[in-house]
């Protein structure tokens, strides 16, 4: 009889070779470093971009918070500036009102002081009949608007024209009046006004002497009262002097 000898191992090797050739699969061999580098690079850059985006987002959040805080601070500063501006406006207004009040007060000319000034300066040969305040209907540039009352008018009698002129010159030297605005307005010879005697015959027989009837006008000086306190004090205006000195001590009026 015949026996069949079959080598299964040999046939399996041939079958494996056939399958390998049929699939065409070959596994790479050698250095894998470039592959690793490519993988790392492919992962690194997207990760870097992601980290950068997260950083930018966090920074934007910080910036927005800073901007919000700065806007709040700016609004607060604007409110404070507005309050300071209001205070400055009110302060300026108060200073202007105070200065206006001080200016008016510093231009006060007490009549008692002016009358005493006239008594001190009038010559013995001159007599004052009337003194009145006048208002200039058409004030000149020298007649300052600081004195709405304008000035004074002095009327009376003098022994001669020379005496009237001397009286005018002494008034021009006074700090209470303006030298350039102190002038003789009228001066004429008249009979001396005799007092009534009750006897018309005797009064008609007596011929009265002639004297000069004069009128002098002067504008009030615009020198502040604080600049001639000594003169005011000498004239007896104690109240005005004490007020001026009190304001000088507080700094409202400079010394």
C-alpha cells in the first residue's frame, strides 16, 4: 500500500508568504526621530496658540476691569472738580461783594471830619454861610464815579478877593478834597448884610462896608480813608478809624 506524506509546516510558510505579498504591508524600520518631532511640533503650536488666546482673554478681562475702575475714578474726579469750581465761583463772588463793600466803606467821608477840616483851614477873615452837598449833572473824568454825591459847595463872605483865594488854596492842600476840582465859582462885591436894628431911619443913614460874597465848589477826594487814618483820627472820627484798623488786622484792607 502507498502512504501519503504531507508537510503541513512547509505549506503554512508558503501560505504566510503569499498573504504578505498579497497585503503589501511593510512596517517601517529605522530612525523615528523626525516623526516624533513632527508630532511634537503639531501639538506644540496649537497648544501655544491656545495658551496665548487664554492669556489674551485674561489680559482683556484685567484691562476691562482697569478701564471700568478708571472711568469710575474719572467720574469721581469730575464731580470733585465741579464741586471745586462751584466753590471757587462762590468764593470769587463773596470776595467781589466783600471788596465792593470795603471799597464803599473805604470811601466814606464823615461830615464831622470835613467840617472840622474846614474849621482848621478857613482864614479868620473868611466866613462860611452855607455848606451843601452837590451832584454833578455832567460829571467830568476827574469827578470820579466813586463819589455819587459829587462834592460840596461852600458859600459865604470874605473881607477881600485875596482872602477868598487864600481859602481856596488851603482847601486844595486838604486830602479830603481834590485840588484840581477845588475852584472859585463866583466872587463879587456886595454890601455887608447889617442886622435889622428896628429903626428904619438909622439903618438907611448907615452905609454898610462892601465885602466879597463867594461860592467855592470842590470834589471829594478819591484817596481811600485807610490811607489817611491819622488825619481822620485828628478830626475826631474815632468810630471810622477803629473799623478801618479792625479790617486791616483781618487783612480785608491792606495796611
